[in-house]
C-alpha cells in the first residue's frame, strides 16, 4: 500500500481549518419585524390612540408614557443575547396572532377596552414567536410583561379593589388618629373629626399609587437585583406599602385639619400625595434591603 504525503501549505491549512461560526445577526429578520410591526401598529391605531389619550388625561395612568420606553430600553440591553440566539420561526406564532385578532374583534363588538388593549400585547408576542422563535420570545418575556402595565385595570375590577382599599385605609387612619389623641368617628370611608369630615375617596385609597408603584418595583428589581424572584417579591410588597402610605396620607390630613382645616384640602392635600408616594418608594427600597439581609443570614447559617 502506498501513502501519499502532501506537504501543508497556507492554502491547505486554511481549508483544513474549521469554518467560522455563522453570525446569527445576519439571519435576524429585521426587515420582516419592521414590516409586521408597522402593520400591527396600523391595525391597532384606534386602540392605541385612545390609550395614549387616557394616559394624558387620567391621573392614575400618567406612568403609561414611560412603560413602552422602559420596556424598549430593557429589550435593547438584551441585544447581544438576541443577536446570538438562534432564529427559529415558529408557526405557533400564527395561533397567538389569531388569538389576539379574535380578542380584538370580540372586544370591539363588546366595547371592552381592556381586552382590546391587551390584545395588542398578545399580537406583539405572536409576531415575535412567528418571525424569531420561542428562544427570542423567552428573552423578551420580561419587557413584554411590562407592557401590560400601560393598560388600565378594567373598571369592574378597579371599582371593587378601590372600595376595599378605601375601607382599609380609613380603618388604619382611624386607629392612627385615635393613637395620636384625635377624637374620630368612622362611618364607612368617612372620618368625622371635631373640625370637619374627611372622605377617603378613590385617590386616597391606595390603588392610584399602586399601579405606578407596581411598575416601578419591577423596574427597580430588574436594574438593582439579579434575582428574578426578587421582582415578584417586591411586586407583592407594593400592596401593603401602598395601603400603609395612603393611610398615612389620610392620617396626616386629619392631623393638619385639627390645626387648620384648609391644610387638608387643595394644594396642600395634593402635595401630601406626592410626598407620601416618595415615602412609599423609600419603603420599597427598605423592603428590598431587608429581604436581601434575611437571605444573607440564612445563607450564613
């Protein structure tokens, strides 16, 4: 048997070398994403326009302008992982898109704004799954979830939750005022003081700050903590924080009304709302620090 020995040259060496890995960004369907995105926005234009108008006029939804901006920034931070991920379009995306279209149709027929607005988020998820695949959809799951916070709560749920929050805030305020030596009589969500009556209305129930505080808790946990479960822990903590903060607002209003009834209304009342919201943010940071400290103590053991 005869063996043929071929000397290695630069050309044969280059042939023997492994082919460099294909750049995943070349396969990323940028043109299709832009095209489908424009079509999606055009289809949902009436729904999105009414949503933006509500952000501008509803004090509960002022944070809505920041939600898509923050979600887009978080998605942009994931660009390296997105470009490196395998693009594997899935036909299941058509099913998700069909779900969004049907939900939009029934919402339009039934004049249900919440279903129509959340159908847009579902359609965006379906478009990503169809064009890019499940891997990229998982990478974008958190910013897509954040988009839900730009949609107002349905009126039927909002009214039920608000009423319960009003009662809790009024009860806590009654107890706090009694501890401070201020005589108070509560009837439902009405606090009757010696100087005047205080009504715990929707704005003082806690639900108003809860919507914004919930969004900020998720964003705060994303940027300042790597643990995914921390996002949901802080999200759950926003409920008692919002209730306690607004009960404190009612208590402060009651104390100020004993000094001067005008201090519990108008500009002073609005300013106290902003101040209490900043205090709620501080409580959120303290809760985060407390949870981390507890975790370190358990790990130390």
